[in-house]
C-alpha cells in the first residue's frame, strides 16, 4: 500500500486550502499556539496564516501530493478534521475531488 493510500491526506490538502479563516485556534492553549512556528500563525494570533485560502504551512499541490510543514504542532482544528468527514467532503468537493469513504 502506498503512503497516499494509507493516508489520503498526503495526496489531498483540500481542507488546508479551503478558506482563509478555517484553521482557527479555538480550543488550543497558549503554549500549544506558541509551539507553532510564528511564520505559520496569522498576525492576530487567532489562526494559521493563509495565502489566499491556502494555509501557509501546506506544501505541495492540492489533489496530488501535499504535506503539512507544522504537522507535529498543528492546531486542534486541524487534528479534528478526519478523512471522509463532512468538512473533508466539503473541501474535496470544492476542488472537484471525489469524496472519501469513511471507515
């Protein structure tokens, strides 16, 4: 099984490119937010910094191959998004990608 089959997020990235306000800090503690590299945090320190709709911590091409440059310290909102859930499906649809089957 390839890495992209084992972890469909590695070939997607749609949720990280869906909306500039989405990667918001909601339940994160101050120490958790401080652990995220400052280059990836917005000026207000309320969420991740985005370039347009795309989170600045996302590297790669959406729908092809992506990775999160802040994965180990990503905020709770990013950890909560699961492959195939409603948010994932909505983001994938906006990029013309097929929905994932939930397990």
